[in-house]
C-alpha cells in the first residue's frame, strides 16, 4: 500500500529550517549533527556529506525537521537550496562556524 505524501508549504519549511539553524548555532552534542545535515544540503561535495546514522542520534523533534525538509527537497523537480527559503546568510554563518576553521 502506498502512502500519499503531503506537500509542505514554504512557511512550514522555513520554520523547520529556522529550528535546525538555531540548533546548529548552539554548542550541544546535536549541534554538529544538525550542522552536518544543513551544510551537506548546502554543498556536500565541499562541506562533507551527512551520515544517515545521525538521524538516529538526534532528538525526535530534530529528526522530524530533517525528514520534513528532505520530503520537501524530494518533492521538487530540481534541487532547491536554503537560499530559496531566505536562509543564505544563515548557511554562510554555519559554514564559518563549523567548516572554515577545519571543524567537520
């Protein structure tokens, strides 16, 4: 039996990204995992890819936001990125925070 996937609105996606960015900006054990997720979406070839095992090593709400965002990305006919939702500056900030100094 196939499940119908509900398309999500831009506003829902923006709220999920904002929560993920807030987590990635923090200094917690989950922050790096969320930063890995967001930066892999931003540019996985340069920023490293996202280990699927991170999905089981974050809180449920964080995992749900990640999966929610993946659902939206997968529903598009072409790849979309964070700047399509107004998060370019935040992604650049996360790159400086997590990757510029070699932290990955």
